[in-house]
């Protein structure tokens, strides 16, 4: 009989717990070490809580087109975007304490569900802080002050990242906040300053504005969402401004200080922005300290993340890494895939190296921005290799009926083969609409194949097939 492989995983987020489930089901003996809660930052403080908060914000945003749809909007809503009069009942705003209670309850319930699935699969969960030793063991500082030692044939590091803190704007958890601390707020911040206009900053700025805060977004770059599709960023920024958000572009924050119940953000050019709260969303740092990486021979990238190859191997034999700590793509789906791939590889199963050209991702603003594959951000759109077509959503019959005007479907195809290689969707629920394009990219469908698929009439997905038809026509015109 084959000896059972002993696997120790440090970190219980999607990179760690998905790997644990896979490895255990494949017959390995698995220990999962987690210092806080199973589900990781993804479930407890980042992805799940933010999307739950945004679910409430989405309902509030949906009132925007109420007047156009013939719904009486009460004066409370007109004066303050946090309320609307609907069918005799009046929405006057949100109870943030209740919203946050729901957020936290949902996150902890999901953590419990994951812990149950792990236990059912036979995974041993150990609560404590883990680190590597030179002889491929894992030492764990347990809550009772003792140290436990686990021997491993294979180790997976999935320790995630934490918010980057700036000494001149240290979070106090009350008015100067990280994205992990906002769920302790009992009342809606009347005037919220969000520093950082990347995905996290944009999502929170949009959400709090919809919930009723007056929001100022401080962006060091020319536009919001630097690094994303420029047309998508332009749509989002114009929607933000139309809804009354103050967007300060090319404005780098130098400090944030408290003055009683006010906060003052000083910009590098000396301007000052005042508000009641500030949310710092200025990136993240990998959790690599105290892990014993150097002693174990695990190398880091220039940015300080753990260096891995496409099957999640680090530079040290038998030690794998997955998720945000590798800095590959900071997404829960990618973390989970890297973790699974690591286990398949370690346990001698058939394995496909990770392919980042097929990853779909979404920015949960209103409208949402979803992207897959190669776009004009990661592949030069006017290079001879690609064609693109952008179809605005305001020509879509369903969008007209629903009162949506902002957004588009954009498709990219490879010249010669005419296969779909990428897409961007800016629309309500773009996270769902991107899936057919992801399938097209994954299955190497041609523009004509996508163009000839039936779509429901009327539907937003009709714009995907229509964009493919126009892309086909454009390509023919060029020939
Ligand atoms: C605000 C926000 C919203 C996001 N929304 C989305 C989204 O909508 N969709 C999406 O795909 N991604 C989203 N992400 C990204 C997503 O949260 C991460 O990609 C995901 O959490 C990465 O999973 P992970 O397993 O690498 O790490 P994590 O989820 O961070 O888990 C790492 C775990 O390791 C533990 N740990 C660290 N060091 C040790 C140690 N020494 N010993 C024991 N345990 C340790 C930590 O306690 C933590 O629980 C969001 C991120 C943020 C910040």
C-alpha cells in the first residue's frame, strides 16, 4: 500500500481551504493551520463582507431610475440619495449598524460552513500561527501558548495579504479606517473621503455614496480604476460624478489626521480635504514575515511576494504557495485555482498549469465592470494582432426598458483565426454577463460562432451576440 502523503497548509483562505478539500478527497492527510478564522480574509473581512455591503448599496442605486420608470420618488429621497418613497412605504435611508450586523453574520456563517465541509472531508483544522522550519516541518504557536510541530511531505503557503498602512495616515479604527474596519461603524459616515481609486477604493466609494454618504474620492492617477479598461473607467467616473461624488484626480494624499470628530486629508500639493471619516485603500502587502521563508529556501519576487511557477511550486522542493501571497492576481478565484493546482501536482494527478489569459474578474460598482482574457489593457488593441468592437448598452432594447444607459459590451478577437480572446462588459450584473464571453475565450470560439448563438429577446446578453456580429462586419470591411 502507498504511504499516505502528509500535507500541511498555512492559511485558511480560498487558496488554503480549496487546496485542503481537494487534497483530502484525493486521500492525503491534511492539516490546515489558520490563525484567525477559516475562510480567511476573503470570507471574514474582504471579499464576502464587501460584496454583502454592496448588495444593500445596489438596492439603493436601483432607485436612480425610479422617476423614469414612473415610480413616485419621495422628497426624502430627492434631497438625500438614501431614501425613496415606494408604494406607500418610505425608504428614508439605511441603518448601517443593521447592515453591518448582517454583513458580519453572513461572513461568520460562511466561515462555519467551510469549517464543516473541511471537517467532513477529514481535514484537521489547527488554530494558531504557523511557520516553516528548516527541515520541512511546520511549527504552530497555539492559542494556549504552546507550540505544536507537524511533519509534512508537502507544504502549501497561502497566507494572503494585509492592507498597506501609511505612517502619515495610520488607521485608528474609528475615523481613519482600513477596508477591514468599516464593518464596525454604527452610523453611516456623513462625509467619507476614500483615498485610492483602484478596485477596492472605487467599490467602497460607489457603495457608500449609494448608501447616502457624501463621498470624495482621492485618486493619484488621471482617472479612477487605473490599470483597467480606459472606456470602462471613463463610464464609471462619469457615473460617479453625475451622482454627486467629488473625484479628485492627480491628487496624491500625503497624510490623514484626526481633529476631534473630523478628519483632514492633506494632499501633496498642500490642498486639504475635510470629512467625517477616511477610508485608506492604497494597496496591500504580502503576509510573509515570520514564516521562516529564508531558512526554508523560499525565494521572493521584487515586490516581496512568494515566487511561484504555473503549478504553484516555490523555489524550495515540496513547498508550494497559492493566493494573494504570490501576487499573481489578487482574486479569490485565482487563489483557489492555484491551491487546487498545487495539490494535483503534489499528489501526482493530471494538472494544467494556471492560464491567466482566461481569468474573468469583476469590479462590483454600479454599473459593474467585468473583464476576461486579453483586452486593450494587457494586449495592445491597435497592435496588428487584435480587432475590437465596443457596443454601447444604450442601444440594447432591454437596457432601454430597464432604464439603464451607462455601459457597453466590448469584444476582442485575434486577427487571422477570428477567435474571441477577451471582453469587457460594463453593465448592471456584468459579473453574470461576462460568463458567455469567458466560455467563448476558454473554448476558442470564433466571432461567427458567438454571433450565431440565439439570445433571448429582449436581453442584455443580446448585446454580446450583436457585438460579435458588428465585429464580424468590421473585420469584413477591413478585408
Ligand atoms: C475589499 C476587498 C474585496 C475583494 N473582493 C473580491 C471579489 O469580489 N472577488 C474576488 O475574487 N476577490 C476579491 N478580493 C480578493 C480576495 O479577497 C483575495 O484574492 C483572497 O482573499 C485571496 O485568498 P488567499 O487564500 O490568498 O488569502 P486570504 O483570504 O487573505 O487568507 C489568508 C489567511 O491566512 C491566514 N494566515 C496568514 N499568516 C498565517 C500564519 N502565519 N499562520 C496561520 N494563518 C495565517 C490569515 O489569517 C488569513 O485567514 C477582494 C479583496 C479585498 C481587499
